[in-house]
C-alpha cells in the first residue's frame, strides 16, 4: 500500500503549479510595478524639466540676482526656487515618496546652468511576494540660459485686406462716419507692376479716404509697419556689439491679391538699421483690383506659413552664428479667408470658401521640425455695423485667440488690442523669446 502511494504520479501538475505560483506572481508583479515606477518617473522628470527652466526664466528672481552679480558663482535664490517649483508641480501626483531633491544653479561667464536632480521611492504591490517593497527612481534635468544664443527671426506680417481695418475704436468710428455703407475697412484698390510699384490706384478708395485730411484715420497695417521698425531698432540695441547675435527678415502675405505670394520685404540680415527703415517704408496693405475680388479669398495662413517655412532652412541650436535658432514671429488678426475644399474647419455651406480662425496644423508642422513659433494676435475688433462680420466672423470671434495661442510655441503668445500698443507688444514678445532658457539634458 505504501509502495503504491509512493509510485502514484497523479496530481504532480497541481503540486508543481503550487510550488511555482509564488515566483510566477512575483515576476509578473515585478513587471507591473516597474511599469508603474516608470510612469511615476516620467511625471517626476517633467517636474524636474519645468523646475530647471523656471529657475532661470527671464523674469525669475534667480535671473535678476544673476544679472546683478559681479562675477561667477552659485545663485542660492534660484536653487531654492527650483526646489519649490519642483514640489509645486507634483501637488496632484501620488504614489511615491521623495527621498532627495537637489538644485545647482551656476553662473559662469555669460552662461547660467540649471541642474535639478531627484530621487524617489515608489511602493510595490505584487512584487512584495518576492520581498521587494519599493522601486527606486532617479533623474536629472539640465537647462541653460546663454546670453549669446544666436537667433534668426522671420517676421511674417499679415497685410491682407482685413489688416486695413481702422486701428482703434475711435478710428473705426471715423471710417463708419465717413463712408456711405458704414465700412471700417480701408481697402486699397490698385495694381502692382512688375517692379513692385502700385500703379493705376483708385484715389477715391477707402484706403486713400482714411489718409485724407478730413478723416485722418490710422489703419492697422500702418501701426504694424511702425511697430516692426521699432522692434528692429530695439533688437539692434539689445544685441550690443555682437552684431551677429540676431538676423532678421521681414515678410508679408503678398503685394497684390492677383498674385498672393509671400513677399520678402527685407531678406534676413544683421544690418538691422537698414532693415528698420526698409520695413517702415515697404510694409503696406495688399492691393486688390476691385472690391470683392476673388470673393475676398485672399488670406491663406497655410500657404504663407508653408512658403516661409521653406525659406527658413535648418532649425539650428543657437550655439553659433552658423547654426542660429529659427523663430517664426507672426503678427496677425488671426482670421483666414481662402479656398479650402476639404480641410476647412469652418466651411461655408455649398462653397469652397473658408473663413476660419487660423488652422493650427500649419504651425504644428513647423514646430515638429524644431522651429520656434511666436504669435502676436492683434485682437480682431468687433464691427457691429458690418453685415459680413455679423454673419461670418462674429460666430467664431471667441475662438480666434484660442487658435492663435495654440499655434504658438509654449509661452510665446501675446494678445494685444490696438489701444494697448502693438509696438510695445512686439518688443515685449521679442524680449520674452531672447530671455527663454533651453533644456539641454
């Protein structure tokens, strides 16, 4: 009987399964717990990156202290800010315990380096059967602010007919009072010849009316031209003696609506003094051959941005004049009007005409290639006496700013109403760009 019991092999599989169940659960649990730990680490790394950047952001207390320093060394206030910012980013993140945070912010010459390191413990669940109660994670984030970051700016100025709107509410009222149809748009009717000169102008169009002594209304494109001149002059002062620090080019959507191709007002140059004068004299409203030409389908952000993208070349790292960072700096009221048979986000029923807030896909394509996109949104002012505005623009008025912000790189969006001063806004956005640190590791 004993011999039979010992020779009986039935139930072996069940016994082996029972014996192996613990290590099987342990190995599977380890995979689950490691995956969870990696998820936590990703969140911690995001907080570390943000903290490293925030500590040396242009307006931070740490940077103000750095600019005031007479020599090199650590910046204690920036180090404290980095740690506080790191913890603040993780207020809603659970499932870990911070073991250590360290921040080192060091100024060396014109370079300020921000390093944030962290260590954390993530509790396990299934792996506890193997006696492993925590998974350790650690990471490092590095950001650099370099005063000598070389940059090429490509200013894309919307000069399509909608930028012929009167510049301020008071100017709008002037145009409404002066026109039989209460129109606030100063349309420029004329043809551009092969040499880029406007000929056969209609002296009685609203463009000339706005400039007449009787009306004397400022239109938005003129404000943009003056602001561009001022921006170039400010950039020249900002770079000091390092004349190769900034290159700037100026572009519009085109000179003539019959040939709406990207127009190079100023080719990218380091001669910012000449560029400023050229921009002021040559940034003008696009001409149209007659009112309602091409059903007003003249403003194509998709086309203008794509054409400029092809001119910008390789998106550099900014470490030398040969590899400058490339920045698209666009100024616009944010409303497109073009023929888009299939991709329009606000199609007009029964028509290929597309009136919509800017389609962000054109901007996304540039950002994916490594370009920086800065957007100055000149607020599209309501025109309650204009039937076209009431029918087509008013329904999506609130979306325009949202789309423009989505088009911009993080932190590089600015909305300004004409009464606030477009010139000041362009300069403020420029300074924000040149004060931005870069993640380097």
